[in-house]
C-alpha cells in the first residue's frame, strides 16, 4: 500500500483532477449530442407527418399577430391572392451548391387585405451579397400557391433595410413594408399559373439522423480514453517504483552479504 502513496502528491492530485474534469466534460458533450439526435428525430417525424397531409387553407394555419406553432413548421398550405411585386424583399447571402444567390420574398395579398409572405425561391448572383436587378417576375393576376410553413427568423440578421435582409421575419418585413401580414412565411412549392421564368424552389430538409450519434460516441470514447490513460500511467509509475524498490532491497541484501563475508 505504501507504494501507492505517490498518489497523494500534488502532481498526481492535479492529474486526477484534470482527468476527472475532462471525463465529465466528455460525458456531458456526448450526452448533448445524443439529446440533439433525439431532437432531430422528433423534428424529422414532425416534418414527415406534415409533408404527408393535404394542403390546408393558409388562414387555418397562420394568422396576424400570432407566432407560428413549432409543430406546424413544414405544414403544406394553400393560398390565393395577388403578388405585390413592388414590395419584393431580397434575402441576401443565400447559397446553393456553393454558388452565391438570393431569395425573393413577395407579399401575396389575400382577399381580406392581409398579406402572406411567400419565399418564391432562389436566384443566382455573380457575387455574395449582390442584389440582382434581373429577378424574374412572379405570375400576374390572381395566383394560387401551395407552400411549406416556416417559422420567423430572429436576431440582427432579420432586420430589413431598403427591402433587403439576411433572414426572413414576417414581423420585421411587415413593419418595413407597412403591411398587415400573417405571422411566419411560406416556402413556395407550386404556383398556378406558373411564372414565365420560375425561381429555384426550396430544398426540403434531409430527414436523416445527421452526425450526432457518431459525435456522441466520439466524445464518450475520448472520456474513456482519458480514464484508461490515467490508470495506465498510474500502473506504469507503480511498476517503476516497485522495480526500484526491489532493486534497492536486492542491493541492501548484497551489501549485507558482502559485509558478513568480510
């Protein structure tokens, strides 16, 4: 037992504390990844349920002044109205396959005078942040659209300046355009009639599990490796000290034997 007294040294106490903290951190980060995996699976199940439903009238799902229920995101809805092209808002810094572009958000004026913000899709640009002057026009006259319900963005990116923004918020856009808008917005799926030159439609989210499972295992592996390393080094030092102690004992025996012979 005396050979383990080195564990009471300051160096080993600090080493033990560092390994304990590292192991705890690795466990928490791994658990965080597995929690994210569960959240992603719940989100995927919700999206799949909503995608399989028939389109609902938009005013049964969205309304003025009421934020979108998270359970309704990616619900397919249908609306009929007229596009207010003059109030188009350009969403900058949108990329597709590594290429720069923008999204065009156009208010669809409904029969009751309220407006639904419709993200009509993506259009390529030459440079990041550029606002193109050649955005294709939406269909004229009365249009019936179907689209996926989305939740408003928040934060500084959602601010609107000169009908430009970096993220879509119906609250911010409605205030900037001085329009009464339904909360949330819609990523367009179909337009009837079709535009002469349609934009690229929204890319629906992947419904896989993502990397969270393997990230979680990696963090737990790192924690286990830290524990293994601690005990390996402990055993290595114990073995070295044991070997040194045995060598000292043998040397003492040899000296005693030599002195006896003399």
